[in-house]
C-alpha cells in the first residue's frame, strides 16, 4: 500500500504509482492497478502503461461519461468477485 504520506504527492500525480513500481521492483506491464475513480486512479495509471481494473461498483459518483470506453481501462469490475476473473485472464496471458 502506498499513501500520500510516503510520496508527498496525491493521485492523480504519477509519483504514488512510480513509488509502488520502485518499491516492488516491477515493470509497468507486471502490475495491476485496481481503482474506483477513472480520473484519479485509472487515467494516471494508464498513462504510465500500467494495467488497470476499474472497480465500477465502488465509484460513488456513478460515472456515466459518454467518453468512457473499453480503451479507458483493461478490465471493468461490476462486483468485487469479478477481480478473480480478471486475475485468471492475466494468468492466461502469461
């Protein structure tokens, strides 16, 4: 877990994501960011080349942006258990 206290910056600044990559010693394609906010979580992660799973079930604003498309995130999670299918899919891609 990475917090703003650790990096001195808050999302959507890329530093929290970069900090996590350095701390874990992984490359962008080797990590999955799960977030419930398209602007604060998903968009900055995508800009860095990270895989993303949009937890739509947790987005209290209920985004209904006409610009939202499959290109905006790698996976859409409508329920928490959907994360298991997401992980299985990533394992199959290896």
